[in-house]
C-alpha cells in the first residue's frame, strides 16, 4: 500500500565509504529503505553517484512546530549535511494526501475496480439485478466505515417501444375522413412504465399529402 513520501538526494565531493546515518528523525517520518536507489546502511558510493533518502510521511502525527532540523552523516560522521526545519516542513506540506480505497469483491460479472482510474469499470455480463461492492476509504487521517455501493443493472432494450409485426394500415378513400390510431401501431407500454412518452412526427417530404396531419388528442 503506497504512502506519501518525501525524498532527499545524497551526494558527496568524496567517495562515501561508510553508511549514511540520519539523526533526530522527527515523529511522523519513517525511513523507507526498500527502493533500489535508497541509501542502505553499508555501501560504497562514488563521487559522481548519489543515493536517496526516502521518508514516509504521516501528516497526522507530524508536528511542524517542533525543532525538526535533520542531520545526515556518513564516513563515521566525518561528513554531514543538515536539512533545516523549514525545508522539512515545506517538503511534508507538499506531499500528496494519501487516499486508498479497498473494494470487495474486486470484480463481479464483468465489472471490476480499477485503482489506476479510481473507478469501477467494465461491461456487465448479467442482464438484470444488483452488483454490490463493499467500499472502505483509507486516508492519512483516518479510515471510513465499510459501506455498500449498489450498481443497478437493467436491460432497457426490453422497455423500449417497438412497432408491432404485420401491421395492416387502413386504406384512405377519396372524399372520406381518414383516421388511424398511431398508438395501435406500437406495443403497449411495459409494466410499470406508463409514464413513458411517445412522440410522432410527419416527414413533410414532397410525397406527403397536405390533408394528412397529427391530432394531439388521445382516443
């Protein structure tokens, strides 16, 4: 699990033959020695080379008002540098706030948690139902309780209006009123979807007769 971190570059005008030592490391900072470029306890470092001090930050525990001057020494303390309180406080302040999200399960039927996008992504494979993810957010200043995130799946293709098959349109007779109920051309509104609205439009191309019109009044 990654944590916010500050990094200092250590180099020397002479070859470093003894381990690098940090003294007076303030509360809220922990040295991380796992990186490949970290200053390990025993090594040889040439003049043109450098190593890095990686310090993990806990902002909640770090006290910016304390005397936090940091001493870094090597070659049996014969060579030292000092990192001032101001430098340290500025570096800690500029670290990104750590936010980590724990998601369980990581994937369900085509949907999965993508930590790089900080999002649940994918294509659901089941047609209807609920996908239930458990979420917990961890930050530098605390952890939230676990909560359920429901993702509702509905196959809306079942809820769209379609023209009925084998439609028999009445034939218009000259001089007589012509009327057709357009709602009879489509299927009934799906159960529980009576609030759906349907709109019809006449395409007034050159072949459309002037006498043909739509009435808004429902039968």
